[in-house]
C-alpha cells in the first residue's frame, strides 16, 4: 500500500475502556451522539453478535461511562450486533432507535434521550418476517435523512436462489421518524463482479448534499470492498464498483472532519496489508472515493491480539471540539477476551504525524 500509515495503537492514553469482564466476550458496539454534543450512548452484545444487548451512557463525550443501564426484559436473548440512531420525525419529535436482528429484525424506541426504552418489537409484520429481505441478517448501520422528512436505512440480507447463496444490500424508508418502515427493496447490481457478496452498507453524503455514496463489505473475499452511488436520495443506484485496496475491509463508518475531509473506520481485511485483522481507519476526500484514489493516509487505531479480524464493528462520533470518538470491540492483550473500547483523536493530531 503506497500511502503512509499513522499508528496510534500503542498510544494507550487515547484508549477509554467502556466495558471489560474477565473471561467474558463483549462484542460489536455502536454509538450515537445526542444533540447536546457531549452525551453518547453505546449498545453492544454480550458475546459474538449476542446473546443480549447492553447499553451504557457517557455524559462527557466518552471520557467516562455509566454502569450498564436498565433495559426491557427482551433485550436479553439471541441478537445480532445492535445499531443505534437518532431520528427526528416531520413534527419535530426526536427519537432514538435501537435495531437488532436474528432471527428477524426488531427495534426499540426511546423518546427521552435513552433513559427508557420500549420492548423490542418486529420491524416488519410477523407474516413477512420469514420472507427474503424481511429478516435482516444484520441491522441497519446507516440511517440518513432524505427529502420530505423521511429517513433511508440500509442493511443486508441473505437469499438462497436455486444453488446460489446471495448476499445483497437492502433499503427501507420511514416517513414517521422510524416508528414504521416500508417493505425492503433489494439493491446491489454487480454484473462485473460475479459471485460478489456486497453487505454491511455504510452511507456518506457528498459535501454538497447532492449525492449518496454507499461503501460495502465484499464477503466472498474475491474483490476489494465495493461502492455504489445515488443521485436521487436512493431512488436509483449505480452499478457496483470496486474501492481502492486500502479500503478493503468490513463495516465501514464515515464522518467528515471539520475541514471537510473524511475519516472512515473499518476492520482491515486486505490480504497483503501490514495491519490485516486490526481496527483501522482511512483519511481522504469524498473525491478520492469517487475517483478510486488511495487518499491521504491509513490509521492503525487498535492492534488486535485475538483472532484476526475479530474487531472493527464500530461507532464513530465527532465532538464539537473536533475530537473523534471511535468505539469498537477488540482483544488488547493475548489470551484475553474482546472488550469494548474507544479511541480518541483529532485530524490535526493525524496531520502532525505525517
């Protein structure tokens, strides 16, 4: 890889341990930053994708964390890596949504900034939950506002089509702030990449808000990670293309820096990468992604001492002071189980190391 790598993994002062239990596997977290710019909620499973979903809260931008919060009884059980989002309906009412999936996609809603939550309920009617596309193999990692007060959410699902097993991104819409969702629409046309399995879609808006770019994990491991574009808020999507090798990995999450660049975090799955299996990041521009350029640099955020690749499902928040709070699960010492940890950095700190 021809761009430099900034290694933050040994700078332990950047790491905040959110939850750790000796001998207990703690899995794939997601975070949401509330409107006040300092309150962060994190949701994560007590195991690899489950069972159970736990929540914690930080009131100081992720520097300190509460004990595990009270949650409804049915947050216990077999779930798949939660995702958590803040939505505002057309009447201006704010809600937090927590999605989990397996064996079907279900959601919980909070109307009081995460202090209380409704029991998890099916996103789609029971009569549809067993049909392809209505199950939801992994919950929506990206939920973005679009025109007319609606929200667009994307996830992926699995299908068996005769002898072929298909993995495809799915799209759903909500017009009421996430309380109800449209039937899913299957996306991901990729005629030039036979056998590709595009999944875990992560959405980015272009700097001028005119375009959506979707980053995709490629789960067959035949190709680099993938991308597709929409110029009409998801009504239509381009054919899928490959990303540069430097972005090959899983569960891409993107946020803009204060000066308009992009930070993208992910699990590094590029076979020839010196940080293969670690929790990494990428710094570049939206134009770099459009034109399949390598970008400015890569980041090694955490060195994974456990099973290669058993890290990298993450939340990424930008605080008002320019600090990124990147939260994931990772094994930080050999022989231990994964814990939930955040890494803090600013883009100025990254620039100073180049």
